[in-house]
């Protein structure tokens, strides 16, 4: 029957998703270093967390990175719309912008950590072009490091996949809509706003949900090799804080409290976004 068919999937979900979530919430009420017997402390970990300045810094940095989501959505949509209309050598261009997705976050984090050093290639090129005045210390200045992370991880790294994703969405748009817009004499940008955007609305909403997940729960590999949370705590996000607390400070129970907060944030955001998507789908 149907339950037999979905049983393997339900078992996998229970073992690899449900159990870890419940175990994490359980451990958040204990003091545990990863070895020995956990000691029950009630809500002490949560009280400590909400008075921990590092926790609030990680929240602030995470929120600032989320601000880059609109930019990371608009740019690939615009590029996809241009590529859809035809651009000489567009297949090569598509391959180039998709390259980051092939290399992976760890490798790219290492590359950019070298590229943006004070005496790195980027500043060397600026100096050679006579722009030495803007050859800044990108990774040692807190504000520059955080915004560099936002631009590179929140926008550039996912640009290639975004273009492929939105090109696929645009390929399903009825061509008669574009023909009607041409007959009416609509300019490119009006066609883009009134035809393309409404036609791929569901794809845009899905992309925004995916972007939230990427920044909240998948940025660690890039941050670790790019800045290691520094300088100081300038790029110290909630996700990175969980790693640092658990595997550097060996406070597994306390880190579980951080992880529980991240789980709740992801759950709340996903709930409202899915609800919005369903509402729009019924319009």
C-alpha cells in the first residue's frame, strides 16, 4: 500500500532529521563537553545565551547578511532576462558565471581570503591601475569584511545557479505574452516588469526561501575558509557561533541552545514564506 512505499523515506527522515533535532533540543538543557555524563542544568544555557554579547553580535551579523538577499535575487533575474533575449556568446558567459558552483564554498573561501588580502592580487591590480587610494584592508576592517562576505557569498557565489534557475523558469513563459507586449510597443523594461516578473513569481518566491536557508544554515564552509569569523567577531554568524561554541569551546550543551534558536528562526521564516507562496498560488 501507500504507507509501505513511503516507509523508507519516513525512516530516513526520522533518523537523519527528526532524531537530531529532538536530540539537540534535549541536550540544550544539559551541560556537556562531548564526553562523560551530561549534567542537567534546566534553562541555564538559554539564560546564559541571551546575556552573551557574542550571541547578539552573531544575530546582528546574520541579519545584515540577509539584507543582501534582494540584491542576490534581482541581479540573476536581470541577467537571465538579458540572456533569454539573446546575447552573443551567451553560452560561454553562462558557463563562466556557473563556475563558482563547481568549485565549492571551501575552495572559493580560500581563494577569496588570498585575493582580498592587503597585499593580495585585488589590491595589486587597483594599485597598478592608479587606484591605490581604494586598495583597502578588506579582511582586517570589520565593516569591510562583513560586507565583502555579503557581496561574495550572498550575491556572487550563487549568481550562476540563479541564472540557470531563472532561465529555466523563463523558458516556460508563454511566448504569446511577449509577442503581445511587442505589438503594444512595450519597451524591454516594461515587458520585464509586467510580463517576465509576474510569470516567474513562484520561482522568485522559492529562490528567496532558498536564499534564507543558504545564509542561515549553509554559510559556515565559506566563512570558515574566508575569514574564520573575524576580524574579531565581524563575520561571526549564528551558524558559525554554533561550531565555535561546540568544537572550539567544547560546550556542546550550550551550542545546542544556539542551534535550537537557529532551528526556530529557520522554522518561522519557512512557515511564513511557504504560507505566502500558497496564498499567491491561490490568487
